């Protein structure tokens, strides 16, 4: 099942629906509780897709692929390295990634994102996947020069538009061995699998939920593999997750 958020004819109110082939079926109720299809249906090319959830927080994991730690000349972490992106950074498929004019190096980072289904606090690894609604693509856009300069990552990771998410939330998917790619202007730049994660999805949910309560719609970004690279104005960057789909965003300079 593919869950989407969308708008019709430029309206302000986001709708929730199920994407089946090239048709979006609007739903009533909440995807985090009872819901059902309504009589409203739309061709996929007649709607504008939004980020598929509206998180209260985006919890990210640094250096969670061995190859990325190696290319960063960093020691392998002994436990997950957490940081946050603000909800204001979240954009959807097709939205512009805006490059701030005062940064000299801004990178793409392809990531599998986990969307939480119900409130999670102190969850065990054994039961962790029971708290997952599904999975989507995420681009952890990062101002690398700010990251190195500041020593903490709020500015580097938190600019508006620095968290593209989408296009849909795919349920009933095993996250333990999925292909992860970043494709820049048609050229594959990152190509790995979630089986190479240092800390897998169940462990991350256990670890994070001991630190903070996860709410329905919250996102866990599981980390990025080797091959991160720069974004420049005029680029098109695509994040591809096996079984999930493609998240495509154009890149523009700050006006």
C-alpha cells in the first residue's frame, strides 16, 4: 500500500490518499487509525504530491554506513549518532531545494526514512517494527562547510528545503536489505543497500525511543552510504529506494 498526501487544483488543504497505479483514491479518517476510501479519485498527473507525512520531528542518524564512515575518515560509532532536522526543512517531491548563498558546499545524502505509526517510548528492538507505518525516501541535504565550522549540525542540516521526503509511504516492506541510490543529473552517485547499515531499523527505533517519545508521523532518517556529493543550481537530484520509488527535486540558487 502507498500512502500519499496531495492537493488538488492549488487548494490549501492537504488530502490523504492511497496511490494505486496511476490513480489516487482519497481516504477519510487518519492513516494512523481507522480510515477508508471515499468516492473521490484522481489521476496521479492531476494532483500535486506533498511530503507524505507532517512530522513533529525528523530524527537523523549520522555515520550509519561503514563505507560512509570510511570516506569521512571517521571511526565507526559505538552507538547511534543522533541529530534533528526541523519540520520547517521538510519539502515534498518536485519542490525546489534552495541553496543558501553563504554556503560554499552543499551535499545530497540518500536515505531510507522510517515513518512512525503510533506513539513509541521505550520500545524494544523485538517489537520495534510494530510501531512503523511504512518507509519513504529522504534527502538529508547538508551544508558541509557549516557542519565542519560549527561543530554541531543544526545550521548545516536545518535550512529550509534541506529535507525532501517522498513520494509516498510504502507499507508492508522489509527494511533490512533495500537498495539505496542517489542519482544526480542522471548519473548514479550513491549505490548501496540497507543491509550495510551499522545500526538497523529495529535497533534505531529502540535506541531513539529511549531518548525521546516518537509521535505518529515522525520520521527516522537512517543514514547515508558512501558517495555523497555536491549540489549546484540547475541540478536535478533523485533519491531511489528499492520497493519505495523515486524522490526527485530540482536545485536552485537562493534569490
